[in-house]
C-alpha cells in the first residue's frame, strides 16, 4: 500500500464512500433485524474473514504483551462495541441523514481528546468554529423532539465520541508499534465482537435472518467492513486523526444524496443550511492543522 499522503487521501475518500453506502444498506436491514443483533452478526462475519486472511498471511506472529493488550481492548470496545453498536441503534431511531449529521461532530471530539492528551490549546478561531457548528445543529433540527428522537440524538453523539477515541488510540498505537493493518483490525474487531455479543444477549437475543438480509450482511462484512477497516487503519498511519476526520465529513453530503435517492428521506432547505454551517464550522476548527 502507498505511503503517499495524496494517495492516502484518495484511499480515505474511497472508504468514506463505502461507509456512506452502508447507511442505506443498514437502514434496509433494520426493517427486519434489531440493531445490536444486526451489528453483532455483521462484525462476527467480518472478523471471521479477517481472521482467515491474517492467519494465511502472517500466521499470527504477534507479541501480545500487557501494554499492547490494553490498546487492543480499548480500541476494540470504543471502535466496534460502542461506536458501531450505538450507531446501529441510532439508525433505528433516526433518519440516515440525521445520524450522519450528528456524526459530523466527531472531529470536534477528536480535537478535544487530542487537546486533553497532548496539552494543546484551543485557539479563538477554533472556538468560533465550534460555536458555528452548534448554530448549525440548532438550524438543522426542529425545536421540539419526540422521546425517540432525543434518545437517538444522545446515542449517536455517544457513538461519535467513541469513534473519535478509537481514531486517536489507533493512530497513537500504529505510530509506535510495527503491527500490520490486518492484524490490528482483526484483533480489535474480535474484541469488539465480544462486547457486541454481550449487548445482544442482554437487550435483544438472537433472531432468524432472511436470505436477502444475509446478502446485505455479507456485503457489509466483506467490502464495507473487513476491506474498508484495513484500508482505513492503513491510512491512519499516514494521515493524522483530525485529517481523516475531515474526510469523514464528506459523508454528510454523500449520505444525504444516497438517502434521498434510495430511502426517500426528505432534505429541506433548512437542513441543507444547517449542514453547510456545520461543515464550515468543523473545517474552521481544524484549519490550524492543515498547513
């Protein structure tokens, strides 16, 4: 795989397109499958694919010392159990466009996490960008929410916080340790699957899956999960977490278009204006890092 920043950006954008299409497929699958169970099956299948690939290519020659294991567990629980599990729940409560709108705040979480751990200061321009994103959120959403919408908003924001944590942990780990993208993704996904299985057993239980939904699950697992996460973690070794989070913001526009075309979700002028304010605000927050 390339080490060129420009090609890495293209790889990252390709992954965002795959993940954008996932929202449409997940919304279709959620008609018949409960969210935690859906996420569990998807990531178990993806983990199985990665396990076989890793065993074939590398023979599991890893040094699982205590320090590395802490990273694996933290990344697995945040990146898969919490970020992906809660995202499925959020998609069962909110339109795909609203979910991706809320997840566009993830770069702000990344900035805050890196500021806390790296002891960097937030500039006045960044504060302005943060305020602009909050205005965008106010413009996007109606003044009153139903109980399901309120719960969905909280759950999706927690998913974004977990994903931001995963991105920072992954970059810190990959910079210091010579572990391949396949191995790291496989181990963290396996740990995340265990967490998802526990959530499924506690809240939903197992259910039968129809053939059409199995096709969706296999596509999501092989292409949009196994392949996409390997590529994403490879790019994280080249680009900074906040640089990739900017690429993820393009998903807001991609998913809005795909949801409009394939799911018939409404996109109003008010929503477009709110999206624009958030995209501008989030970009302003990260401008200081782009030089």
